[in-house]
């Protein structure tokens, strides 16, 4: 098996890493962001959305990026590495994407 990342996967990883480490270079930066309302940096999450990261695991026909588990894993790894402040739990988000992928075609619109 070849576990070498494609150039696109490396670009994705590097872009997420640059954004998150630039926004939260230290533990103190994360602490300050968490303590201030709303508890996370809206501009960072807006930028992630602009980059298509929030739609990564969702099928293209539902407005997502249609990415696979490697791409989702790369983003999750970078988020875990930096631990960006967030008030919204991400686990239900990833579960929803997984459920949408597995749902029969006729049922996807109701998922």
C-alpha cells in the first residue's frame, strides 16, 4: 500500500495548518479566544467555510466537496494538533456527513 499523500492532499493539510497555527500560535491565544464572547474566532471558522473545509465530507450533489476519509482525516489531524476553540461540537457534524453518504439515494434529501 502506498500512503503517500497526493499534491492536493498536501496542499489541503498545509492550508489548514497555516490558517490554524496563524490564528492560534500559542496556548495563551486559544485561552483568550475561549474566554471572550462568543468563545471561538468567527473569522477563522468563516475562513474554513470559505476554503470549503466545512463541506468537505458532504457529497457534491448536496453542496459539499465530496472528499474522502483521507482528506477529512488530514483536516481532523490539523485541528487536533492546534485544538482551535469552538463552541460547536464537530462529532455530530462528521456523523451527519457519514450518514448522508450511506443513505439510500431516495432518502438523502430528508437526512
